[in-house]
C-alpha cells in the first residue's frame, strides 16, 4: 500500500512564510505595485487540496491558469485570469527529508518564487501562457528566479539555488 505524505500544520506555516518572502522579492524585481496581485490573483493548493488535478511527473509544483473568455467580460476591470499553484507535497517532503524546516523553507521560497515569476511574466505579457516554447520559458524563469534570490541571506538557500542551477 502506497501512502501519500501531505503537509501538516507546521509545513503550512512554513509555506505561508515562504509565500510572503517570495511575493515581496518577485514584486521588487518586476517593480510590481501592491495592486498587481489583486489584478492577477493566485492561490496555492497542496496535493491534499488538488482533488483530481494531475501534477506532471517529476515536478514539485504545477501552475494552471483559469479565466473567462474575453467576450464574457462585462467590464474592463474584470479579472481576466486566476492562477492556481499546485504543490506536490510528497515530492517536496521527499526532497527535504520529511519536511525539516531548515530544508523546507528555502526550497519553498524557490518553488513559490519560480511560480510567481511565471505569473508576473504572463501578466506583463513577457510571454504567453500557451506559447509552445515551454522549455525555453522554464530556463528563463529558472534564471530569473536565481537572480531574484541570489542576494537573500537565508540559510539553506544557496544549496537550493545550486540544486536548480542546471535548469537555467
């Protein structure tokens, strides 16, 4: 019998802290106003919350975009898209020896920052969600994530950046 590991309350608290850091550094890097995330809302779901969503093999997180067709918008201020970041709890916990905070926190900062860079690039029209150039986009986002996080003084972050260096 295969058991799936999910984030517990301590892991979720660490995730909340990582999201705060990631959103701040991503906003600073792209010079985003506080209203940017209101106009481009996102939420983060763990595997437990994902339901029947299939997260691609081997990834730690998966970004999906939801929206309404342009012709169904009623007002110019209608939010065109909503983003959902799905985290694969079990894979993340496996990468952090069961989710020890000193390893989990920097990895979550990297993962969330990476996904927020995607959202920022989509919302700023630096790339298109379904461009067919996924590999190239992933390399660009890994490079930008590394650049954004390289000056942060967070224990364990340099080894996380090194772990993903080959992706850039």
